[in-house]
């Protein structure tokens, strides 16, 4: 027997939160990233359902241009008002990392059934949003930050020397752990990282931020290595020797930061 239809999606939108705040449910669809891959800027998911009275499981799936599911919200239990009334839901997403931009497909699902789909453009914002001045000062004045990722449900961070340039944080990470250079948890595998800035000359945290990580290669690796080598306080020998040791043994992560968490 065919499955029962759970209801109807009358209207839907996936909108940058800044646009939603000014234009509401007439806002054009669109999501913005701070890089590729990169953290998303907060966005709003609006749905208007016409569904029989009762409790349902609702979820939203976002598929990138490659066809992969890049983001999934839910499932969440929601109570529907009935076929003679619209049930409107508005949820804000403020913490996610996308590794594709372009035309996405948003699928709206009730009780496992896809009841509607829309196209949503995902853009890379030209420049990352400015960091809080205290955070930026902490990065400029400190020699060490804590960097890591959530791995298998556990947070792992390590103290790391770094370079900060043009709104990006660069860290060296030895592929095989050793005593000569740091190894960053999640380097080469995690999509999202944690950065904790330190107060100058004090072992206390200043701010915790989320960051999207990108492993650099080729000319980008070389340029970042030249920036990092000047920050290496305990370097032995000339800069060229240190960079030569890093080639083939160390990754360089470019971290794009988001605003500090509350």
C-alpha cells in the first residue's frame, strides 16, 4: 500500500539571518560562508506547513552542488495545528561548516517523507566578518593559542604557536607526532576547529572561537611557511633550513575564525 501523505509544505525559505531580520518572510533565499570550506554566517529556516493535527518529526537537509548532503537539521518533534491552519516554524542555525558553495537543494522532511524542496544559493562572503577588537588584540599580542577539535565526541586541544595575518590564523602541524614540532588534533581530517585565545602573560582564556580549517598546499603552503618561520621563537638555524625540515613532514592549517562564542 502507498504511504500516507503527511501533509503539504505551503511555503519555505532558507535565508541569511541579517536579511531575515530586515525583510522577514519575503526575504530572498541565500546563505553566506566566510570561506570555502568555511563557517556559515547565521541563517534562518522558515517553513509553513498544512499538516493534520499531531506530533511529527521534522528535519531539513541541505544538498550541495556535488549531490552530497552537506548539512542536516533535526529530526525534531513538532506539533502541527491541522489541515485548516498553517503551522509556521522558524529556526536559526548559527553553527555549521560547509565545504561547497553554489546552488544547494533544501529538502523539507516530515516523518521521513520529503514533502518539498527549494533551491538555495550559497555564497562565499568577500571578506570574513570583523573580529571583536579584544579578540584581535589577543591574537596580535600573544605567542600561543590553544587549538583543537571535537574528535569522537571528545574535545582535544593543544597549546600552539601560530601566525595571524589578514584575519586568518596559520598553525604548523607535524603529521607524525614528535618532539620537534606541535601536532594539532584533527589536522587533515576535521572540518571545524576550536581556537582559544590567551590573555597576555597570564594562563587564562580570553575567548573561544569556532574556525574552519583548510590544509594548504603548493604555493600557498610556501607563502604561509615564510610567514610562520618568522614567528618560530625556538628556531635553530636560518629560516630556509626550518622550512626545508617542514616540507613533507608538516601540514599548515589556515583557520578562518568566526565571532567569539557566548
